[in-house]
C-alpha cells in the first residue's frame, strides 16, 4: 500500500477543513431553517390574526360608512328640532321680557307699599310700647284694687252674715210675738183691759 504523500496529506487536511466548515454551515443552516420555520409559523399565525383584524376593521368601516350616510338626515332632523326649540325659547324670552316689565312696575309699587308699611309699623310699634307701659301700670293698679276689693268683699260678707243672723233672730222673735199676740188680745178682752173693737 502506497504511503500518502505530504501533498496528499495537505490536500486531505484542506478537504477536512472544508468538510468541517460545510458541516458547521449545514448545522447553522438547519438552525436558521428551524428558526425560519418557527418564525414562518408565527408569521402565518400573525398574518391570520392580522387578516381577521383587518376584516373586522373593514366591517367596522362599512358600518361607519352606513352611519355616515345616515348622519346628514339625523343632523337635519336635529337641526330642525333645535330650530324649533330656538323659536320656542325666543317666544318665551319675549313673553318673559314683558312679564319682567310688569313685575318691575309691581316691584316699584310694592317697595313703596313696604316703605309705607314699615313707617306705619314703626309708629304702631312705638304706640304699642307706650300702650304696653300703660297696660302694665293699669294692671298693677287693678291688682292692688282687686286686693282691696277682695278685702272689702270679705268684710262685707262677714257684716252681711251678722245682719242675716240678727234678722233671723228678729224674725224668729217676731213670729213668736205674732203667734202669741191673738191669745194675749183675747185674754185682755176677757179681762176688759182693752176695747173689743180692737
């Protein structure tokens, strides 16, 4: 068997180096492929989600277009409603302005009446204070008079009771005399002490 020459050894070493480099590149390419496959799957999933989202956005855009088409009619109705409310408010403002004018006149009149009433109140208050003093004086005097009258009435009641007792006694004695008088007259007539004509 022939020995490998140095040139052949060098060539084999070169080929071995190239082989190792190719194997490393293949390994790197496999890793990159796996990463690309994973990335591709993720991108496919992301694309699917993005596509779904895009379809949803498109659907929303279509709905918004429909609503946008309906908007002028709604705005027209709203404007008409607001115009009607504006007219009503303008009419109400006109009526309120007239009412304010009337109320202003009434307010001026009421202010005069209140001013007059306050002046009258002050006069009446002063008179009431004076009258209160008079009433207080009269009340105190009346209270003293009532006490005096109560004393006089009590004395008068006692005097009347005494008079009534005396009158009762006199009536009783008079009744006794009246009761006995006819018999005394008869006895006196019997004894010719008095005239029978009596």
